[in-house]
C-alpha cells in the first residue's frame, strides 16, 4: 500500500474532477427533458392506431418490460396487426423505474406522437405518478403490470384500467394460508416503495386475522438493495417462524440467493408474492429458490389449452420460458384488440372505449379473463405455488387454488403494521 | 452485541469487495491522471466473461485468470488507439467525455451479447458453504473476500513502492518528459498502467459476481460506488482507496442495519462530511 511518495504536480484538483464528472452526468440526466412539447390531441378515426408503450427497458425491471413487449407483439401478430379495421403501430418508450422520467415520456407520447392510447407501466411508483396526467387529459392507459392498490380504490380514474393485478390480490390470500399452514410469527421484507407498502398491509390483514403476529418489518433500498448481507443478519437475528417477502426482477435474484447463501433457506420458510420466484428470475436463482412458496394469478405449468399454446409459442419466439409479465402483456394486447373491434376502430371518443371495457371476456393463459368493474382490475384465481424440480428444471408447481379474488375496492381488508 | 459483530463482519466483507472494485480506478487516476468513467463497464464486462467461462469450462478459478487478461488486452488496445491522444493537463474533459461515451457503448454491447436477464455466478466449490458465527451461518465465500482485499492492497502497495517498475510508474506521472529523457518509453508505461487498472476492474467483476450478480445497469452502480470511495479516500492514492473503502463499506452496512430508510443516501452524507472536513479526502494531497 502506501504511496506517500507519489507526487502529482500535474494532477487535477478534486474541484476540477467533480466539475467535469458533473457536466457529463448532468447532461445525460437532462436529455429526456428536451424531448416533449407540442399541442395536446385526442385519438383519430383513421390511419394506424398508435399505441404508446411506457415500459422499463433498463435497470432492474428491464426483463419485465421486454417480456411484456414480446408477448404484446406476439398477440398483435396473431391478429394480423389489425383491430377495428385499422393497423396497429407501437411506439416504445423507456421509463426506467423513475416516476419523473415516466412522466416526461408520457407527455412525449401523448403530445408529440399523438398516440391513441397508452399501455404498459411496470412499477407501482411510476403508475401513481402517471395517474393525474392520464386523468386530467382523459387519455386511456391500459396497465400491464403495476399493482398499486390506490388505482383500484381512492385514486381510481375512468381512464386507467388494469389487465394485471392489484398488489392486494396475490398477497392477501397467502396471509391466511401461511398462518394456518406454516407458522404464526412472520417477518416481512420488502423494497421501500409503494408496492412494498401494499404488500405489507395486504399480507398482514389476513395473517393477523388468522391468529398470526408480525414480529418485524424490513424495508430495503429501492430499486437496488446493493449488498443484501445486513438484511440477512437482521432476519437471522429475529428468528421468525417464516419470512414473507416481495421482490421482483433483479432484486428478487439478489434476495433469494442471499437467503440461501446465509443458510436461511431450509431453516426459515420463505413465502412471497409470486413475482419473487417467477420464471424470469428462477434460472438465475437456481437451487436457492427451491421450496419457496408464493401466491400468483398464473403459473407456467397451469393446465389449460390457451396456456399450453401461449407458453409454447412464447418459448419458440424468445427462447425463454414465459413468465407472468408476458401473460399480462399478451392479455393487454388482447384487451386492446377486443376494445378496438367493439368501437370499430374509432378512438376519438375515449368514453366510448372505456364503456366497452367491462364487457370484455376471454380465455387467457391464466384461465378466464374478466374485469371487476368496481376495481377496474381483473377478478382472478390466485394459486399457491411451490418451487420444485420438474424433469431436472426448477418450476413453480401449483399446490393449491386459493380461489377467485377481486380487489375489495377500498382499504377495508388492509392492516397497517 | 452479537448482531453488532456480525454486521461488523458484513461491513468488512463489503469494504474489501469495494476496495477490489475501486483499486483499478484509483490506480489509473493516481498514476496516469486519467479519470476512467468506463470503470464500471470493465467491471461488468469482466463479470460476464467470467460467467461465460464458468458456464463453458465450469471453472471459477480459470475465470479469475482469463477475464482480467481479456479485459486487460482490450484496455491496451483502447489506450493505444484512443486514450493516448487525450493525455495532458488540460484534457480532463476530453478524457471524461471519451470514457463516458465508452461506458454508454459498452452498456449496449454487453446487453446485446448477454441479454437483460439477471445472471448469477456460483462461488467455487471449495468456498461454498457456511461457517456458524453466533446466530448466523456466514458464507465462506464472503469471508474469503476479506483475504482477497487485504492481499490485493499489500500486493499493489509493494508493486508501486518497492519495485523498479513502481518507481518508473511514479516517476512517469511526476515528470513524463524527464523519464523519457532517461531512455524509458513512457507510452509503454502508461499503456501498462491502464491495462492493469482495467484488468483489476475485471477481476473485481468476477469476484463480485457471486455476491452482487450481473445485470445491465450494474456498471453505473459500480462506477458511482467506486467514485465515492476514491473521492472520500483522496483522489488517486491507494492508501486512500483502501481506507475510503472501509469507511464507505461500514457506512453502507450499518446504514442498512440501523437506518434502512436512509441507507441509499448515507454513503453520500459520509462523503459530504469527509469533504467538508478534509477537502482533499482522507489521504488526498493538499493544494494540487
């Protein structure tokens, strides 16, 4: 070590260094700001239907955005890229996981590209940040993932409909199941943002009502938790009967692998909403994920003909197993096509489009798809799944159907911890 | 108390991982006066090459050797064709623009080749498993990172302080013209230092992969972390990078353990305080 003899007469000062580094970092951060401006315009009646996609194509949720896009394109191709007599055109924008970036991209799509409607949105924080813009501008947003509970409740607007889930849905039924089947003292670990908070209150409500007790809650840095070791030590120290967690994308791999590295897997049962061990992250988690039980509205091995056809086609197209995000993308595209057919391609009147949405029903890879009109969100079965080895490969095997569940539409079935 | 000791151990592990990450950046800045904003990209590239080696040949140890060699060779080429034109006292902005542009291109190329899925690298068989430390089963691989960090620090220190090559390197940054006049090819020296610096980044990429995994975007996370370490420690001094790593590693670990809501911001707060008290960093040279 030791370099006390090093002399740098020609060296730059720290101030120069910070200034030059600052210019570059600042310039890249400002780039998206320079894009959007132009008159606000409604949808049109002729020409291609322009659909704006607001999805993360970078950062820890990049694969979620890619999966949704691939499956949407797959469905549009199945119907010949046409709906309601008009061709379909996609305009993709990268929201990262940043609410402010997403807001700029939304303005760019609506005001500059003059899209007829917008679809996508992965992060709950991003969805909440976009809500007022779509509400005020009466622009239709079909949400393909972000489950922020308030969007089905006190922050509901006629112009945002979800084809995915509310965060409450995959968590609430698992709380009761866990208290009855696994243990009574739970420790919760979630990322420190909207979806994490929703996870805590949804799980806690049914878990506590079934006689369980929440002995600790851990909120980790979002989007990147960095070194997970301190959190593992905290869990080991708490000695709970079970850990309930929600992580998705990159953070899911970090958390589940560290849980096994620190010898917690196998000693303290790990349960979660299904995103944490979905097919997009399972290969990277490997054996570390074995035995993790989770609730979700779909599983790769779900036995129905639409799912079999979908999973096979998706694998052929992308070379990877399908995941729940792809299913939601596929259903989002289908909902859009069904809606455009019903309004005969006329996107000038947003209220007409919204009016036909509650009636749309079809067989989805997840089973029957239908909206719950009150929560503007699907009413769907939640399956309890366990990661097991199937023919030498890890998959989520369904061990119980927890029933068809719709979001309550208010906070009556949530518990603040 | 037990928790405190375990978190101290976690902090030490993360500090030493940080040092292996930051050593190359510090070396290139200290000995060449070049700010390499593509440092995180060399880290990530090293990690992914390591991943490919582990998948194809099944050997983590081989990955530890090959990834730094490949990335080091790439560094040599980049230095020869581009960076060499950008040396000099008033060219820091050029260097920053060049290396940052390189980082953006590298991010896309890496994603193009390895995809956006998170990838993980298992630790070598020899170092998998755990040792019980109080209530925690501590992973052996993480403990071994402490030894790696200390060895690397001592090795680099000896290289720079106790060898003829080290003397030439140090002389080169002090007065390149005089060194040239003594019949030493200063270009070769700088090329060698740059290659060594990026090879160290690649080595860190392989070492860090079992702990932090590999995914697009990690390159800029690593860049920011290592910049913080190097600025806190004092720009360009190896001793500074070492103690900067310790300070930031401990701040990160204890922040997560006791103030998780502020964990993201805490290391920057530590940086601000250090710079207020010691504007050149912990071991920086005054008045340059």
